[in-house]
C-alpha cells in the first residue's frame, strides 16, 4: 500500500464510496487512536475522538485535493479536533497520567528491545512509557502534536508544517523543544530522580 492508494481511496470516498472509507478507517484507525491518546490520556475518550475524527474526515472528503498527501490531510483533521478538545482545559487536571492502559496497543510507546518480555525489561519499559507520557502531557498542545507526528508517526517536517499551518522552521523549533523536554525526563528517570511507580 502506498500514498497513491490512499489518495485514490479518498477520491472514491468523496464520490460516495463507503467501502473505500472503511478501507481507510481500517488502515489508519490505530495511528489516529494513538495520536488522540497522546492528548487526552484516556483510552475510551481517545476512541471517541477517533470516531469523531473519521466522521469529520468523511464529511470533508470533497475538500481533499490529490495534490496533498492523504496522511497530511487526515492529521490536519485529527490535530484540529484534538487541539479543540484540549482547549477546553479539562484534561490538564482530570488526566494526570498518560500511561497506556495495560494490554492496550493503541497508545503504547514501542521502545522495548528484543528482551522486552523479561520481567525487569517489561518494568523498565512501563516506567519509560509513563515518563514519556508525563513529559508529553507537560508540553504545549502544538509541541505535543508536532512531536507525536514526527517521533511516533514518522511524518516529515514539511507535512507537519502543513498540518499545523506553520513554517518548517517553526515546526523544527517545536520538535526540538519537545525532544529536549522528553529527553530531560528520561535522564531524570535513569538518574533515579523520577520515582518508579512500583516503589511508590
């Protein structure tokens, strides 16, 4: 599957093809759910947001132009929806942890190595996920969006710039600040400055 397949499918959606929409939903549901989870830290709410985002995608299908990457178009819809959600302010207080619910792959930070099934490795991986999640929570909404699209979705600076309607230099600055903040929290964890949950 490639970007051209996505674009062709989206053009079919614009023409009313529901099977094409179902195909895109299946292909990108997990990515959008991960993205939404980074904003709200709650699995059920993230899934609700994901459903809302795909509804908006379907309704705005006719606005899609094949000159734009489909993933860029999708994440513009997703980012605008998530930014509007967090502007309500409720998640700044209500959700104090961005830790992925156990067994939920939609929000997982895939940083475990090949020995990740060992108990000590699994514990370290969970602590790393928790610390990264908390660092993301403390970022500004735009920093979080840019960092997530870059580090977790592998999107290019130019595409993120299009999503955020910003310059590439501004995007690089957002990602740089976010990367430093996340790295600082990881260093604190490694130095023992961030208490492990298992010891709390």
